[in-house]
């Protein structure tokens, strides 16, 4: 069972998935991205370097076999820049993955401007690209990008269908310009494009170590997240089935969660802080978006949210990241329940109208002294007060904590 594992975000993204995927990649043979696009930003600190990856799987730092599967949407320019970051990349890209085109990026900006309730998208064209996909707009896929004839035809078709939304001075000239640029990307990427499903199936049958890298987080899922403040695709562990065309009958699901909560962009956030403790998380945790540089909103650890995340992802184990960031706080709180319309609930409500009225109920814990947790290698060596905090979370969620992360570097990791 342990030779297939998926890593998923249990909160609003940026839980530290990149670091943990890199950590597990040491033992992996193949690392696969199956959802999202370059709205993701996965940071890895290794070999005295910081890698900020948006598309290429985090197994790239260990030089593993990589797949970008059909469930992803690809901005070819961003992908090429990332491929060039490495001396050698063993990458396979699904021909069925949809391509983010300049008009998707333009539309993302325009739609956001027009929205009364802003989502705060990453403006990477993710929503419009997924819209074209599910709207069956004859959108451009990787197989089309590498076939010049189809590419030109589809660019023209897609541009004319957008003419009501975007004003072009000269649509023919614009189409030619896009074609010139994108056919160049196609030529560069051609050698990587293939039937990734068959390749993955072979590796699974050979009993290789397979690691799936989820992007975004549970509550950004278009079905199960805090709609409409979500991304445009599924982000749960289950997304990998359609995202790469493989149904895992036996797989370990590892949910990544920060020891507090952050969110970038708009939307519900019951435990959000607007005081000095929130400032502490922002400053000490260096909570700025990897993709957009925006400051992340910060709040206390939220058990109702996590109980829902465990349920939605069928998490078998947890990784608790950024525990070191709590160090220095005098008191620490954990939200154990929400009070909604005078009733108490222990799980994140399904009905988002109820969520609007959720008041967090907190349990208070002693803060950690100004201890440096980053050098600690064993769970039992954590100071008593830190153990109380970690054990409480584990007991409440009834899921074992497999790893505790106490710093951004590979070696700042405790295996429990
Ligand atoms: P991802 O999107 O889930 O991969 O997370 P991001 O990379 O966007 O954000 C996580 C940030 O926290 C990155 O800057 C990581 O280098 C950093 N990080 C990861 N784990 C830890 C940790 O345990 N402690 C600290 N201090 N930083 C961490
Ligand atoms: P990783 O993989 C955090 C958020 C955006 C916005 C909403 C919709 O690094 O955890 P989109 O551009 O997808 O249409 O934006 O989703 N968002 C993320 N927030 N981490 C991410 O990815 C995110 N990907 C999208 O900020 O609120
Ligand atoms: Mg991120």
C-alpha cells in the first residue's frame, strides 16, 4: 500500500505541500501533478537553494521521473521557464492537458474587475481555461499545441468566440502573433508530450514508488470548498482519479496542514486574526503568496475545518507544518467548535449560509517559550508544551501525525 501516496492540502492552499513532496520524493520513482495550473506555488528549500515551482512537480529537485497529467492546465511559457531551471528533467506531459492561452489570462482580469464580490484570483487564466474545457469550446490541448495546423485553426476559432468579450484591434494579426509564439512553445515541448496514462499504468504494474502531488487545498475545491471563493477545479484527493486517469484501489493519503491557518485571496475564514497574533504569523511565518506575493491572511488552527478536510480527503495520515512559527507566542488557541445561530457544531458546515454566522469557540493553550524547534529530530524531544498542542490536534482529528515540519529546509523535519 505504501508504494502509492498522494499529498493533499487540508486547508486553503500553501500548507507546505512542496516541501513535503520533495521530502517524500527521495524514495519515489515517479512524481505526478494532476490538478490546477500555475496558480499553485510550491516552495522547496534544498541544496542551499530555494525553488519556487508552479507547474513542474516538486520531485524535480531530486531528479525523479515526472508527469504533468491531463487534469492540469498549462501555461507553456511558465512551464518552459521551469524546465530550464534544471540541468536535466525527466518529464512527461499529457497530450490531453488544456493549454492556458493569452485570452484566458486577459479574461481572468476582466472577469475579476467586473465581479461585485471579488475572488482574488491569481490572474493566471485558470478559471477561463477550465471554463473553456468544461464548456466544450474546442479548447486547445497539448496535442493541439504541437500540431501547427490544428493550432492555427483552433486559435482562430477560439479568438472569434471571444470577440464579444475581448476587443481586438485586428483579430487576424492577433491570431498570427499568438500562433507564432505558441507554435514555438509547442516545438520546445513536443518531446515531452505523450500518453501519460499508459506510462503511469506501466510504472504502477512494475510496483514503482508513486507520489501524487496535489495543488491548492481542500477548501479551494470547486465542489466542496468555500464557493464561490474557490479555484475552478477539484483539489481533493479524489481529483487524482480523473486528473490522471487512474483509480487507486490502494493508496496512502497524506493531508498537509499548517499548525495554524492561512488564506490568500477573498472568502470565508472563521478563525482569521486581525491582531498582534495574526501579525506574528505573517512576519514569523513569512506568509506571502508564492505566486502573487500577496500577504496571506492568518488565523488560529481550526478543528471543525480540519474534521471536514479529513472526511473529504479520506486522510490516512497528517503532516503538521510550520510548528516552529508558533514559538514566541504567549498564548495559543485552537478552535474546537463553531457556534452557529445558538447551536454548537464540531464540523465545518456544508451550507455556506451557516458558515457566514459561525463564531469560533476556542480552547487556550500555553504558548511555547522562545525555543528553537528547528534542530529537534524526534517528536518526544519537543518541549512539553509543544507536545500538548500536537497531541491535542492528533487526538481530536483521530488521524496519526506522520511528520512534523519545523522549518522550510529538508532536514528540518521530524518523522513521528
Ligand atoms: P505549498 O503551496 O503547499 O507548497 O506551500 P508554499 O510553498 O506556497 O508555502 C509554504 C511556505 O512555508 C514556503 O515558503 C515554505 O518554504 C515554508 N515552509 C514549509 N514548511 C515549513 C516549516 O515547517 N516551517 C517554516 N518556518 N516554513 C515552512
Ligand atoms: P498552492 O498549490 C493558495 C486561490 C487564489 C484565489 C482562488 C482562486 O500553492 O497551495 P484562481 O487563480 O485559482 O482562479 O484563484 O484560489 N489559490 C490559491 N491559494 N495556494 C494555491 O495553490 C492557490 N491556488 C489558487 O488566491 O483566492
Ligand atoms: Mg503555495
